[in-house]
């Protein structure tokens, strides 16, 4: 069966069991950012407009398999009710006879949010018995939680396996269309811009991209390791010395595949190695070939941004993962902001993934100019590694 999404399903009058991502930041029992709750509204409103009733479930925080009032989803029920403009009932648990009764009593148009899934260890363990208990609460399974799409948890993999029908929600559908379809069969030229702190955390992404892209930009601290692998002195910059061979292997593979690699040609440096990032100051711009021994490359320089602009100019598809510098300090943010501006000006499909890259694009104020910004950190990275995520695997295998 091909994967199905909510807008293709016959759900009129059905009771839906919806896995949402309400893992919202909280402080002293209050939600500090309700973006994720707002993001779920299109899926919920579509279902409600078709006369479905909704049983919603999510995890919140680092609950360890037992109830913990700190991580109660009760505040999320209240906020959702305000946003939906209708009552949202809250269940004191996510399984058990009382919760089953509450779910079965739901009438068309009514909404019930369950208590934190991770109050039971069966959730993260992917326990089939726990999944079967959850599955009794609804008739159609809907997954709209991209943030946990890479986790084979009970509510992600187990419930769809035993439920009569299952599909993805509208949020999951968008992630699938852009991270999946747009990047798997891209309109060419296809250029990837990569960066961030560590080659080690991006090896899978780099290797997968090499098999797909026409050009690969490497910036951020990751570039330091590649430049050192080519024999350049990187001074006191962040370098992963244990990955120099790996970097050489990636460069060789790129050459073999005809993928053009673009590395920085200049850097904004600092002479404050060892200090916390917030206290470091910029000490000028140097050529990539002449980083002084006591200096750290903290951001790509203006000539690099111009060079990268040229590499990106012909692109019809672009994926960007990883900031070009230590952008959290404004002194080292210009390279990353420059790349954001370049992408914003392209006539191309632009797809952004990765927690810090998303934050950086947020700082640039250019979010509206990007085609798609993924909502998942870890999940989008695994997607970009070419892995089939457990959420999509389940929907593909059990879609009916
Ligand atoms: P993402 O979350 O988007 O996948 P990463 O977590 O891989 O991105 O990388 C982001 C981090 O990389 C940021 O915290 C940033 O400060 C750091 N970084 C980027 N370039 C440098 C650099 N030249 N030196 C030190 N840190 C860097
Ligand atoms: Mg990160």
C-alpha cells in the first residue's frame, strides 16, 4: 500500500487516535512557546470539519516511565482549547479503563487529550502490549508528530501496526513531500549547503548527499577538518583530528562522483580560544590559507559568502543543514545570515533542516522566503541521511 495522508482518508464520524507533538517548552507549569500546538491545528481542524472525534496523545519532556506532575500535559489541553475555540477534555492517564470510557464516550466534534505517553515505560520501549492498549482508544490512527518520527516508540510504530486504518497528518505530509520527494528526486542543479560543529555528527548526511547532489558546500567548523585534511594549518580552530582520513575519503568520493565541493576561502577569526563563545570577540578576516597559529576560524568570511553565492546561483533545489559559523555570537553570525539571504533570493526549492539551522534562519527573519523549514531536529537529520524513519515505515507497511 502507498502511504496515505489525512486529506485522502474517509474519516467522517470516525474516532481518530492522533499522535501529536506537544513536547512544548514549559516554565513553572506554564507553556513558554505554543508553536507546536498551533502547528497541529490544520490537521485537527480538518478532522473536526469532517465530523470526526479526536483522541490526542503526545509525550512531554524527559518523563522516565512513571507519572511526574512536572511533565503533565494538562496545560497543553487548556491552550489547545483556547486555540481551537472548543472544549478539550483531559484524561488523567493515557491507558486504562477510565481513559477507555472517556474515549468511547466522545461524540462527533469532541476532543480528548491524553496524559503524557512517557508516564509509561512501554512508550519508549515500543512495548506491543502498551501499543495494543492505546490502539483501543480509536478507529483510525493519524501520526502528525514529526519530532518523534525517528523513534520506534509504541505510539509511532506499535499502534499503527494493530489499528484498523492509519495515515499521516498534514504536518507529516509536508515533511514527506519536501524532505522525502523534493530531495530524493530533485529538480537539478541540486546544491547542498552543510555546516555546523562536527563532521562526526554529519557523516551520514554528507555521504547520502554525495550520492544525490551536483555541488556540496561545506562551511562551519566542519570545514576546518576538511581544510586541515587538505594540508592547511587551522591554528586553534575546532578540528576533529581523528576524522582527517574520513574527510579525505569524502573528498575522494566526491571527485569520483563528479560532485563539486566548495570550501571556505576566508574566515572571521578570534584570538579568544578557550573562552565561552559569548565572550569571544572577532579579530578580523584572514585568508583560509593563512589562519594564524593562535587564531580560531569562527565564521566564514565575506569572500566565502560571495563564492558560495556563485555555487548556489544556478540551483533549482537546495538543502541547507548546519550553520556557517558560531552564529549564536553576533560577531560570528554574518556568514550564516549571508547564506540565509542567498537562499531567500533564489528561484529554487529551498529546504532547511536541523535544530540550530532552523534557529539561525529564525534569527535572519527570512523564514517566509524559504520553501520549507522542517520542524524536526533529529528526525530531519535522519531523513537527510537517507534513512527510512520508523513513522513512515509504519505508515507504509500498515497503511490501509
Ligand atoms: P544543526 O542543529 O542545524 O544540525 P549543528 O548542531 O550541526 O547544526 O551545528 C550547530 C553548531 O555549530 C552551532 O552551535 C555553532 O555555534 C557551531 N559552529 C558552527 N561553526 C562553528 C565554528 N567555526 N566554530 C565553532 N562552532 C561552530
Ligand atoms: Mg544542532
